[in-house]
């Protein structure tokens, strides 16, 4: 490596040390490009001869500038008691980033922003009672799938229409087959993992209800279709959450605009709420579209499969009908032959009787048998 002939002046050395002390007093470590820019202005980067001279000078004092690759984490923001109260009152309906945008009056915050992480950290500290609008919604234990035939019937009747309820005592063979299939669907590993991922009992109830209503009368679903109906049930829960959040945001916006405050801070809060509502509306539309696409896809797949099965069954039925017709003809011919044999036998008996033979007056056996 070529020797660096560039030397800092005494004035530059003094300014460099003063800047270093100023930054370190604030708890910051200046980088080499930062020091170079401070002394020499634009156009001089960390690879220049000036920067190398700066690095050599700092090394004399055992000072090491911060490298550009070094990540210095930002400190968490401080939450006021008012901020904490707002989080506790809205955490069951809003995400951490939505709360952060309102508290810190910045509609451009994202999930990685230090403000959003600050809110998320506080959410982790809250007890379960703060995370639900109703203490009765706090889940107790895991959801369990029905593991008996009668339990599955009861679970089904809980979710389907009253007029479609299944009578346990008078079930058809098809209904029994469908119930056993539903019990198998509800006991799949994916279904169990998905429904237990929800914290609120209402979400679990909705998830189960949607799945049961779609699948209770379909005993012929493939594993792929069962997974898709599980996804569809999950989308229904997502729709509920988005609607709930959008309504809450709209209520907050109505209250904010009703204050009659034209200050800049109030305008920022209102803007954050408007953007959050717009985002929630877009999410809701996308969720509804996914649900409709899934329903249409599942209907089409099953319709195609049933049509193919009907055609196959129709071919088999035609063969059976033809076989039945051929068999019937053979049976009728056989009956006729047996009847003709019995008549022949009776005529032969009559022919052997002299008095009857005399009365017939010469009629032959063939004439008596065939007319």
C-alpha cells in the first residue's frame, strides 16, 4: 500500500478533536466519512487521502471512528401516562403501528419504526385483561375437536340452520356418512393448529362455524379441498377483525373532527386516522375477494368431480339395464319352455287313456299340443 503523503494542518487536527468530543458527549460516535465531511466538505469520501490522514491522526490518540457497517440501535421512545391509557383502551381493536401513528402524530410510520416497536413492547407488558374488550373473551384452554359420532352431530346442529338440523334418532345413511367425514375433517392437524392460533373465543367460534357450514354435507372432499375450506374459514375471521378495526378507527376520527380543533397536531392525528381507515378498507376488499375466489374455485372443482362421477355411474347403470333385459328374456323363454313341456306331458297321459282317446275322435298329439 502506497504511503500517504497528505498531512493534516494543526487547525484541522484541532477541529477534528473538538468535533469528536462534541459528539461523544452526546453519546454518539462519529464515523470517518462524517469527520471528513465536517473538515473538507462534499466530494471527499472515506477512501480519499484526506480521510486516511484523518484516520492516522486519530490512531495516535487511540481513537477509532465508527464504521459505516456498525449498527447503533435507536433508543425506545418514552410513553406518557396518557399514551399508555390510549394503548390500553384501543389495543384490542387496533394494531401497534396504527396506535403509534396516532400517539406520535406521524401517519408515515411503519412496522419497523422505533415508535411502533415502542408501542409493541408496551403491549407485551400488558396483562390479558387489557388485551380484550370484554374479560369474558379471554380464552381458557385449547379448542378440542369432537372425537365421537354424537359430539359431531351436536357440533353440526349448533352451526347450521334450524330447518336443516340433523335428527340423531332418524338419520339417513348419507347423513351418517357425511357426519363421519366431518369428524375426520375437524380432527386434521392443520385445522387444530389454525383454530388454536386465535386468542379470542369469538374468533374460534366463527372459524368453526364457517368450516362446519360449508363442509357438514360434503363427504367426498379431498385433502386439498379440506385445506382450502380451512383457509376460507380463516379469511372469515380476518374479515371480522378488519371490520372491527375500521369501525373503531372511524369512531375515533368522528370524535377527532368533532373537537373543532384546527391545530397542526390535530390535523396530523386526523390524517393518520384517515390513512389507517383507507388501509383497512383496502384490506377488507382484498379479503372479500379472496373469499369469493376460494368459494368459486371449490364449487367448480366439486361440480366437475360430481359430473364426472355421474357420467361414470350412468354408463354402469346402462350396462346393468341391458344385462337385466337380456336376463328377463331368457327367464321368460325358459318359463315358456317349461310350460310347454308340462302340457306335452299332460297330453301324453290323456293319449294313453282309451275312453278319452275315443272321444277325441282321432285328434293327434301334435294338434292337441300346438292347435
